[in-house]
C-alpha cells in the first residue's frame, strides 16, 4: 500500500486492556513491514466498523527468565457472521545478558467464517558492550500461516536485521521475505509476495 495522504494506514492501540503489558506480545523486532499480531484487529471489522467484544480474558506475567502472554476474546457477530473466538499466545525466554528467544501463536479470524492459524519463532540478540560501550542489535524471525479454504502453498514469512543505533555511527541492514499466501488474520502486512533488502 502506498499512502499519499496525511493520515496513517492504521491507528495505534488505545484500549487499556490491550495496552497493559503489550510489550510482551512484540515479535521479531519488526516494524510496519509486518506485524503478526495487531490488537486492533480484535473488535474492528472492515472499514473500521466497531464490533463488540462480548467476553475477553488476558493473562500476562514473568517468572524468572520467562515471559508469557495470553489473550482469548469472543467477538460479537456482525455482517452476517456469528460470534468468533480469537486466541493469541506468546512466550519468550531471556537468554545471555540482554537477548531473548520466543514463540507466537494466533488462532481465529473475527472477520470471516474461515479458521486461520499463525505460528512463528523469533530470536533477538542485544549487547551494549560492542567495542567498549556501543550497542549492537540483531533479530531473526520465521512465521507461517494456515487459512481454511485458501491456498497455503507460499505462506511463510522470514527475515532478519542488524542494527547499530549509536551516536558516533549508525547503520542498519535488513532483509525479509513475505509469501503471497501469507495471511496474518490478527496482524497487519501492507504488502505480500515480496523480498526486500534495506
């Protein structure tokens, strides 16, 4: 999507229920090129129509070096669709000094009758001791989706980036690929069937 207006393609989450501990659900160090879970998908239909959330539960926490988050919501019927249940689960483990590895799972599509699943894993490496006190960040991820009643032949997304966000010198290298059949029903992807280098 090419946005030539002064309005953003999507608006940030403002509901307290989803904002609290929202960082636990961040995945892969990704930006707007791919968001596997975007909480505003829950409670909104196409065109921005508000859909009531009948029941929702959330569990987040940290135990030792483990972080976990779970959201289960039942969205009301709309546009001829019945009530739909959606689930998001995220778990990660802090490793080394400042790094982490984790997994993400989403289930459900509140805007179609078809069932949809997404699963992925990510690894994030960070050090603030590069050549003294400089920062190095590196991220890698892989995701796959399965959508009922649709082609799933090319439904993978993967990539990685290396970032040096320092005052004296700054550099960033990123590569990712998104398959033409990749469908994150509870996420956001502006463009599919693409391989990009930056």
